C-alpha cells in the first residue's frame, strides 16, 4: 500500500554530513542518514506510527535519550544501537560530546506490521509486541540485516520484496514477541520485564518510582500494568516498591552508622516517623529494634 510517514521532529546542533537516502516500500519507509552532533546538541521526535532506529556505530557514550522532557538528567539513559519506539511515544535526545554517526530509520505502518506478524504469532501477541518499546545494545545479527538494507536504500539492486523481507527480519529480531504459552500471553510479566524494573529501581538512590515510570519501562499502559504486575508478584506496584525501599533501608542499617533519620532522608521518606511506620508495616519491627536484633544474631 502507498504509505507516507509523518513525524514531528525538532533538532538543534545536529547536521547531515551526506545527502539523505530513502526508499519507500510496502507500508514502510527506510531512511539512511550520515550525520554529526555538537556537544549539547538535542532532538525531539514524535511519530504516530511505530519506528525503528539502528545505529551503525556505538553512540552510548555520546548520546542520551529519554521519553520525558522534564527531569531529563534523572530519567535519561544511554542511547543503544537499536531502538524500537511504539507509535505515539515521544523521545528526547541530548549529546554529551561531539559525535559522528550513521543510522537507519524504519517508519512502519501499524497495519502493515500486524499483517506481517499476525498469521504467525496471532493478532493479540502482535498488538502487544507493538506496544512494548525495545532498546538493544548487542546488534550483531540485526546490524548485519540493517547493513544489507542500507545498501538497498542507498543503491537499489534487487526487487523491493528483498528489502521488505529484510525489514521483516529486523522487526521479528528486535520486537519483544512472546513465545506461545509464555508469561506475557498468560497476562503476566516476563522475567525480562521484571529484570528491567529491578534495574530501574536499583538505579534510583531512593528507590522511588511512579506507576507511570514502571509501566513505561515495560511498554504497557498504567492500568494494564497494574493488573499484570499484581498477577505476577502478588503485590501492587506500590507495595513492591515499598518492600524494595525497606530492603534498602535494612542494608543501610547493617552496613553503616547512619541514623534512622538520615536513612529516612536518603530514601525519600518524609521523616523518621514515616520510615518507622513503613518499616514496621513490612518487617514487623521498628528500624532501631530490627538493627539491635541483627547485631545480636
């Protein structure tokens, strides 16, 4: 089908170093870029369609990305070699140092991807995969496919079906498509999704996350995330987060000489009384009593 992608894009301090090359395919557009960004360069990108970005060089130490503009430093992470961005998900980027890069952008019509995936994995699994963002640093196989596709974009030499099949292989290699009977298909979070949440929690000194933060990390809506999280862990997201914060408080009680008030401040509790109440709720003891018990053991 005829497809013209549209994307809101704003950049500052980024310029192309060679003419852009692009090729329209069935329900998709492939664009190949050579560019460079200055230190402090930034960009904003929002598309009504899903898209894939694949870098041909490592940019993780030069470019950071975030899905929210406010608190960029707090919520940003290194840009990976391959990124799948679901439809309607905004992205902000920032360069920490000057850097030259090459990348391939794949703009995909949602119906075209569903038509490709659904016969093999089912409509529900395909739609679920399209809602989940993916960030991948190890791109050996996908990088090879992207290199072949970039060649066909720059200098077409074969029938369009060849380029389209390369895009299909990249999509299936990158998207988080659950196996039949997996936890994702049974309304539960996968171990990979839980690992992402634990890593995000560990990256925050105070272990504080909003449900929106957690849902966005695994590519689900807040309401759906809260439901499957409870089925997976037996706890609500906030109960799980509180247990993690108390576990961090227990480590601090054992490892140093911080006062309970200092630990409360470090972990984002409003005051010592707030921490004491939460600590007793989770462990059955006050922080001071728990510390004394551990010292005796």
